[in-house]
C-alpha cells in the first residue's frame, strides 16, 4: 500500500521532499521616500512600514543588506505643493530622482533598485494618467510617462516599473530608452494590475488616492483572466523584461496562467491590503503572523512567481537569519 504520510513523518524528510521554498533572493522590499532628515513616519494602516527621509532610507537598506535582502522598489511621497495636473515634477529635479542617483552611487550593483512610473504620486488628480475633462486619456499620457521613465533611467534605476496601465506604454518607454542609449535598463510591467480594493493602505502611504472617480477604466476587472493574457502578450511584444500580477493573493490563478504561457520571469505584488489584513488579525491574536506570512509567500512562489514584491520582505529575511 502506498502511504504518502511516510514522506511527512519528520521535519527533515518534509524539508527534503519540499517542492517549493521562498528565498530572500526572491523578494523585493517596497520603500517609501519623503522629504526631510531623520524622518521615520510609521504608516498607521501598515504597521512596521515607514515613510523614510533619504538619510533613513540608507539606514534601512544597510539593515536589509545585513539580512541578505538586496532588491528594493522605491515609491515617492510628494508634497501637494509640488503637484500639478501634468505631473511635471516627476521628470524635473526632485527628491525621488536625487535619491535614486545617490543610492546607486553609494551601493552600485550591490542593490537592485526598481522605480515606479505613473502620474498618480505627482498629479493633483491622483490618477495614473492625464485627466482631460474628467476622462483619463491614454495617448496623451505616454509622453509624460516617457519623460518620467527616462529621468529615472538617467538617475541610475536598474528596473523601471510602469504601473499606470495605459495601453502601449511599455513599447513607448522601451523605444525611448533604446533611442537614448539606455538599452540595459529593464522594464517590469504591471501587466495584470487589477482594480482592487486591497490598495487602500498604499494610498495612505503616498497620499495618492484619486480626487474624483476611480481607476476602473484603466486597471483590470477582477473577474477577468483571459484579458491578462492579452495584456501580457502585448507587453512581451513591446519589450517588457518581467510581467507582474497585482495583487497577488487573490490572483494566484492569474500568476499561474502567465507562468504557464510566457517564458519571461513573473512577479507578484503582495500588496498593502494583504499585508495589513495579516497584521490586524495577528494584533488581535486571531492569526499567527509568521506562519500566515510564510504560507502566503509560499503560495505565490508555488503559483509561479519568481519575484515577490512584499512588505513582509525584511521581517521574512530576519526570520531566516535568526
């Protein structure tokens, strides 16, 4: 009689036959940047996650490197006084571009630094694209995204992350980068970014919620999977180096679908709401933070994600080091 339990009878045997494990090298840690010095402002809806001033960002990266964590996604918290409808500050001299340049100067290739390409952190409208007469317009947004992407590449970003979901933006950015000589700057496309209810804490972190309307005309409908294949095929044709699914936990089937169909790395974004749910339940004693965290990350790896962007990255790295 075959007995599968024989392969589960001890921790050593379970470890030996385990099909999937999450490594620190699979993880990217989101960091939030804000103006000032010696600032560490905890985000109330994301316990343990902070807005950092540039000097504190460096300390955070040093702490992560000591744990073996070396890949980061940087997001800017921009003062309202600097925002306008055209996100002009995004490609002019600003704290975000200056910090990217300084970090790459300080750390070089010992870190991988990914940036965010979208209008919402810099726009008075809070939308990822340009708003004209109440409508988020696509083609008119592309030159703005192109200027933003080029400025980030010039600052030294390793990977650009177009998170805007405008049609054709990957090809537009890739062509512009190649024309300007940035052929080695990678693009991780937010390929299947769903119009999700799990983004609330992130918008708290950046003060970037839309001032009117929602993002359903450009982010994907949560009921659709086939559409993700369409988006992925276009992004691959346009020159994306990675395909991302966002959120992760509620869209494991989409991660698996893209993994099965495409031969470039798939990334999963374990978003702020997914993180906040675990932290809130753990604070109440309803769930065990570490075991639930590990199970969530493992589910994303098992579904096919080679890269997991997660707010759990630093604490997971610490747990392995410990």
